[in-house]
């Protein structure tokens, strides 16, 4: 099985230590960062549907997720691998994987560069979120958050997401929370069963450091 070379935790939702069956999917995207065309960034989601029992059914779930994900980033990123998990354990090993690059079917982002928009740097990222109907031990709401690279900011305020980009995130988050990507059910926390009650996207651009930047040799020309 291929090794994920980059993984950044982007879900702030740990609320317990019990292990239970849960469907988790990680998608790995590839793009050029610091002149390395093989840099990767990833996101992991959990859903309230039972884990699939066959490889074919895992791929159906991954394909459905990826079809919506690609609407949120530029064509300079492409989904190249996916992993499936059947446990909410923080250290669970994947029970399924698929290499879209080897299969010759990577999925590039579909965003059309917007007027009045500028592409962000590799370490920069946009954020969308979902709010759970529970509080943490400090009495504050628990949020699920996803950080996406290869997005666009406004040229009139480079600290803000372009309005189109913010809309793409809000649409995707709404589908995840609303359960309208039928085969996936609802987006939920890794260790909490409740469905989020609201979703949205931050207006400000942020950073999400690529953990192995500069530590790998460039791809052979």
C-alpha cells in the first residue's frame, strides 16, 4: 500500500477515547509546491453510514466524495489516492486504498480562475466548517474544520477568500452536513455521532504548513 507522505490533522473534534465502527475516508491531493510537482495535501472525513464490506463499495463512496471535493480547488491540484477506514480509532490503519494516479484516473480541481481573483501560495489555505450540537469541556462549541489549498483570494483584499471561492466551500460543506451526497450520509466527528447543525466558510485566508516541505528530492524530470 502506498504511504501517505503528507497528512495534517484538520478536524478539531476529539470528544472521547472509545473505539467504534465508523466510515472514514482520506483523499490525497497532489500539486506543485516549491518547484516540486509531487507535493501532497490531504483531508480526512467521517460519515454516519456503515463501513463498506467490499472494495467496490469503498470506491463508490470515495468517488462520490471526490466528485464534490474537486469543485473546491484549482486544476493545479488533483486527487491521486484515497484511503478507507472502518474505525474511529485515532491510529486506525486503512482497510481500503485506491491509487487513481496508477489507474490513470486522477481527478483535477474544476475551479475556473475567477475575475478579480489571485491564486494563493502553497502554504495558504481556505477553511470551511461544521458546528456540532455539543460543547467541549470548556463549554465552547465543537467544530469540524477542513483546510483546502490551491484556492483564490480577492485581489482587492488578499487576506480574504474570493467570493466565488467562499461560495464553493459553503456549498460543499452544506452538502456534507445535509447528507445530500446520498451514499455518504452525513459528515460527523470521528468520535461523536451527532450530525452538525450548521456549516459555513471562513472569509479569511489562513496557513496550513506542509509538513515535509523541502525534505524530499524533486521528481526526476
